[in-house]
């Protein structure tokens, strides 16, 4: 996984990986990270020298987090720039060179960042991410290149890490590398394989986002980093998405513990597909945070809406994934990712379903294959003005929205003729902070 903002926070109540820095440990090496930082050569250059051509001096020490202990400790390792591209320096730990990183990896990284991605054969990661989200910061060196810092990150208690953006590097503290740096693990996967290239796009969005809104709420920042993975096409967090769909109990709008990259992927992608590139760029640039930011932006679009409505619509998109324009104008599905079927509670004619829709962007899903004509769906909740509920039929011939409105504490919905072979879906989203009960029955 990406470094676990949530793992670190949950286990240790320490550093937010991309939003808050760890406490300074009082280190005194103010020259850390100077190797390669003054290199202003704009031509692509790969370094084919042997280790005999490199020596580890004090100027070659770069700051990292030692993740083998918790809380993480600041530490230094020796590293050298092994390749220079138009947009990146490839910085490699001395001990990793020839072990978990080689020249082929360096060349592939530069090509991916400068030249091409699976989604665009003429544009690299740098141009795609900056084109969508904005420009990265340039705090120190008047050099637009990003440092891809490759080293062997130790695991903690069986948890391994893919990489992280360390906000300390954007400051002038004694533990800062004072370069725009992405920290990337080489122990678990080749740094140039598609998965790790996708991780790099993810972490790069965090770096870009920091330049515009350094205190963005975690859940929204993570959701947008998932978009970066989708946009570049190296692969997204499908495993996390499948896990969430199998157990959709994790809420979306969590900032401290329990966050799930699966729901972040589903939300970020839905937001991007529905509202477009300009909206995503505005979300990054907006100094407001989280739900306040999104509600402000959604109120200014051509057809104004709000986050609660979007979450309700997204809940049905997750349930049926039918983006045909004839069904709600195409808002009830996805086009760039392919969610599988979400786990749902079965509703029959003989027993009501009592469900609790969790707060902070929680979701619930109820489905029925009864197939009987003339039934009424009764929905009962103590908070009809807060809960976003959608009811729809979905079959191989398409979707049909039944209702997207609760009319009161008890809402009776006439289902009429049950389409042949259709499944009735009831999806609910809760944008409030507290849990909301919902009862569904067929009468």
C-alpha cells in the first residue's frame, strides 16, 4: 500500500504522511540532500558509472523516515542521482543500487515520467498529473524536476509500504531534504513496474496538492490521488475497491483512522467523470477543505448541486454501474473503472430490513429480486432530510430510476410493474456525522 497515512495515524497517532510533519528530532545536518539538487542540466542523462565512481560523503546523506519502528524515526541514508530526465531526477540509495534498482529501472522511470503512459503515448506522468491537478511547488532550487528517491524501506509488524510524500521536505527544518521529493520503496516491487508507476502518480498528486492547499482534508486528498492513478493508466487500486465492495462498511469522509482506498477510488473517479478536469483542478486549488470546498464548487457549476446529492447519486452508481445516458443522464455508472457487484442486504416480502447508514459519508445497499407486480416499497427513517436514498430497477435491458427523494419519515413508493428479470436496488448515503437508521419493507 501507499504509506499508510492511516496505518501511521491509527497505530501511533503520529505523522500525517502528506499533511502534517513529524516532530523535528533536532538533527543538525543542514546539508542533507544537496547531492544532485544543484544539477540544472535540462537534458535527459542516465548515469552508467559503477559504484566505484561514487563515494558516500556527508553531502550525499538524504533524510528518510525509518518505518521499521513506530513512531517513525528520522534517519539518513547515502544516495546518488543515477539518472536525470526532463522532469525528474532518479535518486537511488547507495545500498539499493545493483540490488533492487538497476539502470534499466532508471531509464524506464525517466521514460514514464517524460514521454508516455498507458493512457497517453505522447505524454508522461509529469505532464498528465500537472495538466489535471496543477503545477508542483518549487520551494528551494528553482528547478521544476521532481526527485524520485528510491530506497529499501523496512516493514513494520508485517506491514510494508510503497511510498510517501514527506511534507518535511518542503520546509527548512533540519530533517528536510529541501527538494520536491517522492519517497519510493524498492523492496517489494520493481520501481519501474506499472503498479509502482501508478503509486508515483498517486504520491505526485499529494505533492501538487500541497502547493495549493497544504491542509486539505485527508479523505479528499486521497480520493484525488486515486484519480491520478486512473488518469495515467498504469493501474488503480482495484484490490482495495473489490475489498470495499465486498464489505462497504468503511465511510468516505474519514481523516484519522479507518480510511479505505477503495471508497476513495470510487468517489474520486466519480467526481472526475461526472464534473470533468476543470472541476478537479479547482478542487485542488481551492483553499477551503473537504466538504466545505466541494459544496462551494458544486454550487457554482452550470447545474448547481451539493455534496449530499452527489453522494446519493454515487451510491446508485456503485449499486448498478449503468452509465447509459438514458438512465439519469449517465450519472449512475462509471466509464474508466469497472466496479464489481457491491455486497447488499436481501429484501424479501416476508421480512423488513433494518439498516444503519454510518455517518461521515457511509453507504448502505439493499436489493431485491422478488419480481412481483403491484408492490409498495416502504422506507422509514428518523432523518429524511439528511439521508440520501435512491431507488431503481436494473436489468440487462437497462436501468429505471424509481425515486431519488424521501417525502418524510415514512415514504411509500409504488413499484408498479416489476420489469422482467430486474433487480430492485435501494442505495443510501449519509453525509452527516452521525449514524442514521433506515428500514425498508415490501408491502
